C-alpha cells in the first residue's frame, strides 16, 4: 500500500525547537509502556508483579530476606511483603527527596548500581519499581526499619504527600501494594497458575527462600520452599520422565563476585530442556552463560569417552546435539554487573561469563564423571546412540531439504498451492482428512490460501527419534511444503507461507490431531511459533437457525446466551445443529465461518513459559503413563462434548 506523496511532506520552515516534545520519566512510561514491560495485556500485567517481587528477591540474594508473601485480593489489588532490610527513607543527596520516593518515582534510581548494596540483582535494573508505580492507578508502600514504620502513597506515579512516620516497628521489611491502571492495561485479571509457576521458579533458584502466594478471588494458595534449590528444580522438570541416573549432577562455584550453579540430569527422551538464568531472571534467549555451559558439556563428554576407550581411536567426536539429547539442566549465574539484551532481559551478553561458566562446568562435571563411572557410561552411550541416529537423520533431512526446493514437480501432489509468490501474503492450511481438505480447496481464496490435507493422525514425535520423524510421509510432506527445514537447519527466509493454520474437527480426534501437530512444531520448528507464524483455526461449534435467520456459534457460553435471548423473544422454532467435523460444512460455509479473513476467528500460538510447555507436551504425549492418567482423572469432570 502506498500513500499520496503529499501525506509524507514535511514543511521544514515550520520545524523548530517548539516541535520537540520532552517527556519526563513518568510520562514516557505511561505513553510507551510496552517499551518497559513488553506489552499491556495480561503478560505485561504479570510483569508488574514480577518486578516488585524481584526487589524482594534482590534482598534475598543479598542475604537479608527469607520470606516473601504475595497476595492478590478480589479487586485485583496486589500486595508484596518481605522481611528484608526495608527501603531507606533518609534524604538522597542528588534528588533531595527521600530514598523511598527516589526509588519509586525516578527512573534508573536504586541501590542496584555500583555494586555496594547489591552485588547481584534482577528485575528491570533500576527502573522496575518506578515503572510499576507509573503504570499503577494507586500504590502504597510501608517500610519497617530502625524500629519505626513509614508510609507513602502514590497515584499514577505521583506522590500524594511526603514520606511519613506512622508508628513503631518490631521487625524490618517492605510492603508494596498496587493496583494496575485500567487506562493502560487491557485486562485486570491475573492468572494464578502463570504467577505461581514463576514464583516456584524463583524459590528453586534461591534455596532457603520461602515464597507464599494467595489469590483471594480463586482461593488458591501455594507456598514454595526448597532446601535443595535447583537440584529440586531439575527433579521437578524430570518428574514424568525415566532418568538415566537417579541423582542430578550438581555443580557450584564462586569466582570472585560471580556464582555459577548448575544441575544436570539425563532422561531417555530426545529433547534438550536446558533452562538458563542470570540473577534469577529467565534468559529465554540464552546468552554467554548458556554458550559456556554447552561448550563445556560437549568437551567433557568427549574427553571422558576417549580417555576411557568408549569412543575408539578414529571415531568421530560427539557434537553439541549428541551431548544434549535427553538433557534436562538448569544453569544459573549470579553476577555483579549483568549486561542484558533488551529491557525485558531475554539474553545475557557479558563476554567474560562464557569462560567463567565453561571453566566451572568442566571442572565440576569432569570430577563427577570420574567419581561415578556407571552414570558416566550410561550418559556417554546415550550420546553415542544419538550420534548414530543423527547421522542417519542427516541423510534423511538432506533428502527432504533437496525436495523442498521450488523446482517444478518437487511439491507433494495433494498440495493445492496458491498463486501468490510473496510468502508474507500466503497462508497454508493443514487440514485434517481428505473430505475437509476437499471442502477447503473448493472454498478457499486461491490467490493466497494453500491447502495441504493430512491423512489421519501424524506420528507422535514426542516418542520418536529424528530418524523416525523424517521417515513419516505426512511429516516429510509438511517439511517439504513449508520449505524452511527443521531443527538446527531451519532457515525462515525460505519459509513459503508466513501464516500456517492448523484446521481440525471440533471433536476428540480433532483435538488429538491438533496436539500432535503442536508437538511437532514445538519440538522441531519452535522458531515458527516464536516468530508468530503458527495459528489455530476456530471453526464454529453450532449453527442456530430461527426462521430464516441463521447464526454461527463458536462456544458453549455463546450458544447458551443466544438461546436465552431467542427463547425470550421468539415464538418460532429454534434449530440447533452441533458441528463436529469440518466435512459437515459446505465449501461456502467453511469459507465464511473459518477461512474468510473478514469474518473468521483465529488463535495465534504463543509460548510464554517454555519449561511449562515442555512439561505439558511430555506429560500428554510422552512414554510415561501414570502422569497422563493422573491428568485425565483430575480433569475428567471438566470435559465437554465427549464423543463416546
């Protein structure tokens, strides 16, 4: 789309200093909140809670806090209470404000800079509390220190009065109460499970720290306390898996002001589930600490295998993929001056941390393998098996990639391709069954919508090696059609469709097929999910007809609401038809309800918590039956529209 040139013209003669708008800290945060907390949806809402909790965690990492209590009341008011030292209230020499008001209202102000008060710290690094304050409708802070209790209130980041002394105190600590501003956030509802998962994670990373969380609205309450720290974390992640060695390998060492801690345990699966943290912040995009850890792991396993003749002279070395197959690990570093990429800290950038981490892991893992030869042999033999499967899979993958070229005649014959050649404008529907595929082919817009029918249920990749995955015709067809490759060979610049849509029946079989497809993309094409290319179509569940009027309904609640309205004002017969299969709709109906961009509803697939997603896929699709049975029993009563 182009604009008329006149719309882009700037009159330079009218451009002066008066046109430059200077925003103060509070105004800047409120004008562009996503720059500071990522988004203004529920994810951003949760980020507010994380930031205040992280201030308390900094006190714990410094050795001054042992308990953190988080409460969310029925009006979505969040209270975070700790027994740390309490934020100081004396006058700050630069701002001429109290230290409390400085921390709560001035960006980049706090005790985290310089390394005197906190050797290590997390959160938004000096802007967390002030950002939360600016984005809160109301905030109150109570301080206990030096035998006295202090208080200050803010509204939308503006102090309502000076810090005041309100009584005597018997202990020390900080209590922060805030309610997110409804003008900023699209939702005020917190999700208990999402928050509790994060608080559990923090407790694992700080052994001996007690974190209690209570949601008054749902009356859910949990308390986390782990003496074993990240050893317990790895056990938790592996609880539904068959492990190769009973005890996780634990490594800990402090080098000057930097602490490196790791817990490692192998299982009989095929995926790498390594979580990395820096100062208790989940570095989802990795960084120098993860690079150092992975380098050390491969190096030590190769050295041990050659030294003990498990790998013979002339055998190829294990590569990174071999050493990480079936690995569950947590790598946590705590350092004085972390350098993160991006405000929300997805990746650690400190160059020196790579060498420190690698050195610590090499020393600790080498010692463990020497002292536990049986565990060492089981681990090495699994890695060697992985190497053999990798070589076989490489040959199969190369064949698939060659077929993915856009030369004539290379795409699967059952693909109904679109005429548009710009991938950013193209959609690929992965459709369950030949019948539904036929309706979709007939009803689609041939210019930009392609259809690939899938025959039955694809292979469950959770229980399959890469070699077996690539032997599946349906999966090979998907890889060929998408064109981007998979796993480490993925190249999204070759992706032929920027919107991949899973379209399955609204019944039990359809749900199973969606889960199988999601498992495949999560395990072998996670970049498609991370870049926002994967969607789930939402076909209607019901057609409700009253007289000559028909309406398509997409949820049970929507159906009940509509029926209630119709029964109160209609005397005519009301027909309700339940749709279980896409093939029950005509091509025109499928287009209008599910495929037409002007009328359809789609869900974008997004992974907020990789560890939790890994756990869910393993529980639902893995080889261990007891956890799946327990899940089914726990959720059986909430199932609707069960086909029997």
